[in-house]
């Protein structure tokens, strides 16, 4: 419904600076007057199975981008050299260069981290690196380590904050490898598609869009 609560939650959870959003909203019109309506969607990192950002990063020798066993593509800030080749390689505009340490939350930042995301060793907030969506890996990893991966996507503390706050359940997160998971069943039932402009990157994010793709 275009409320952008997911974007606000992402900024808060991940301590984002105003100039480096990890999710953006797009809107477009379907139909013709008087039966036209606005359709909303959000775009962020697609956590591609074949991520060109990683290829670009490896190409410059930084090796800061990796895809973990759970399909989450993560940038290691300790390795990132801020060259932004990943941003140029990503077809979805996901990687965001951070020009400044967080300014929205002056009590936080590199020296005094206070968000869960900042306490994650490889994601300590800092300027001069490229950032992007981590699917709130700092919230997923504790569930996995505790042997409670089954709670991911169900309990807010183990669920990406964008998904947890969506007031209309438009975002669904879970295990696509499990055919019985809510997200798998939803994808099958609703005939979800990957973004049309897949560019051969095999995105893990799927969309159910009224009127087709965008
Ligand atoms: Fe990399 Fe962009 Fe794919 Fe995310 S959407 S994994 S940043 S290429």
C-alpha cells in the first residue's frame, strides 16, 4: 500500500545514513482512467545466486562480497576498499556507498555501536565502504546458532525488520528450499516471478505483482 514502513524500519535497524538507503520504493500505474490504480513495490538487494557484485569485487582483488550457506549476499566492511565496482556491476542499484558515519543516531556510530547490526563484527558502521541489505543477517544468525532456524520469518526478533513491520503482510521471508515454508507455499500459490530484468543473476527475491512485472 506504499506506506514505506519497511524503509523506515530498515533505516532504524541498520542505522542507515540518509544518502544510503538499502530499500527504495517504486510506484507505477496500472489500467486506464477511471479504472487506473497505483501499484507499489520495493527494490533492494536481490541476493542473487550468481551475483555480479561479487564478481566485480573479486576482480579488483578485495574479495569483500560473499554468499553464505543461507543464500545471503554480504559485504565484509573489513575487506571493502570503497571502490564501488560492485555498485557499477549490480543491475538493481543495490550497493550504496556510505559517505559518512551515521548521523541520524548521534549516540551510535563506529565508536559506540548500539544497534544489533553494528555489533556484528563485519558490519560495524563506518564511512568509506559500500553497504547493502543483509536480510538483517545479524537477526537471523542468532536463531541459526541457537538451533531455532524454524523461528526465522515467524518471530520478529529473528526476522528481517522490513518484513516484521509490514502492516499488511506484503513481505514474506523464509526458506525457499523448504516446500512447506510459508514463503514457498505463497510463491507457488500466487505464481510469483523473479523480477523480469533478471539479467541472468538468478535473484532470490520474488515478486507477486498485479498486472505482471515491472
Ligand atoms: Fe549483488 Fe546487486 Fe545481486 Fe544484490 S542485487 S546480490 S548487490 S548483484
